[in-house]
């Protein structure tokens, strides 16, 4: 999956297994070029994040979170997501102003969280067979994982031909949302 996304993040990559989850990330370094590699962790290591995008209000979020005792390890705008999640749980997305998609593993709650900005500027695709789930920023990465095949969703195709778009959560690929 990471190799399928390399063109989106040529400045580095990382893969880490946390609990039952494997998080993989490719990086296009823009903010904190030297120190903002992902995955990013909470102070105690119980929350691990990979993210794509930009958090416009990360400086203000950071100031408020630091005032409440959070310690940042990088200058990355995406690290604000980790600490906002620690502070507000799933409601953290309401505090984020930006374009983003992320996957976060919460080891304490044994919970995988995947979210994107409300307008869906940054893509987030997922697939599940009821036992496993895979999340990626491109369909190609899900196909390269070998968990599903590239077959057409006939209902989505009908929507596309009738409306010239496919309404979420469907995609033109069967089983990929």
C-alpha cells in the first residue's frame, strides 16, 4: 500500500505496527521538514496518527493544548490532531480547520479512527470484509493490498451515468467506500 502511494509523498515513508493495526505513510514534507515524520504519537504512546493534509489553525490549537499540559515533539501541524484527540476524543475533528484525512489508533480504547475534512478535499477510501478494514488516500493502494479486486459497482455506475457523479459513500469500485 505504501509503495502505491509513493508518488504522493516522495520525501519519506514509514510503516509501524501498533496493536492489531499497521499504519503506513508516505510524506510530502512542507511543515517541519526536518522533524515532522509520521506516524506521530501522543506523549505516552497510546495514540498513533498518520495524516494527509494541512491544519490551518494548528498554531492556535497547539497553544491551547500546550496550556492544558500537552507536550509536542515536533513542529508538524498534524501533531495537533493527536493532542486534540487526547483532549476531545472523536469531537476533535470539530476543532480542526483545514483540509485533512487521517487514521489514528487509540490503544487504550482499542479503536481505529479514520476521518476527513467535512468537504472531503483530502480523499479517504476504505474497504472491509467484516473482520478486517483497510483505509487509504487512494483506491489504488487498497487494490495493491490484495484484499479486494477492481470490479465495478453497478449501482455506483448507474448513479454516475445518470447524475455525472457517484454519491458517497459509494465509489465505482465494488466494496470500496
